[in-house]
C-alpha cells in the first residue's frame, strides 16, 4: 500500500454482520485480476473513492460487486 491515505467516501456506510461475508470482499490483487488491470490501477481508483473499501488487520478489501460492475468514466475533452 502506498504512503498516501485512501480517500474516504463522502457517505461512509455502516456494515452489518451479514455484509461481511467472505465471498463478497476481495483483495486488491484479486480485484486487479477481475478487472484485468494492475494492482496499481486499482489503488489509483481506491484513492479517487471509486470503490467502497474495508480495512481489516492492515489489509484493504474491496466489494466484489462494485469491482465487477465498475464502468470507467470517459476522460478527456468531449468530441464535437
């Protein structure tokens, strides 16, 4: 993990025990495999606040559904 703090979502969510199932949360490297990108790309998206994250014991976990359903925003200047 980089030295930079992860950007917190504007509306933090309180999780219940049913939200903490093992198959719902994936590691940063597993999220990278799912998306077909590098772990650094996932870290950049986490810094931008695109994924809900969960920190447990120094590890950062991401919501599997958010990773699978993520659609990148178009960048750059709009076409004419």
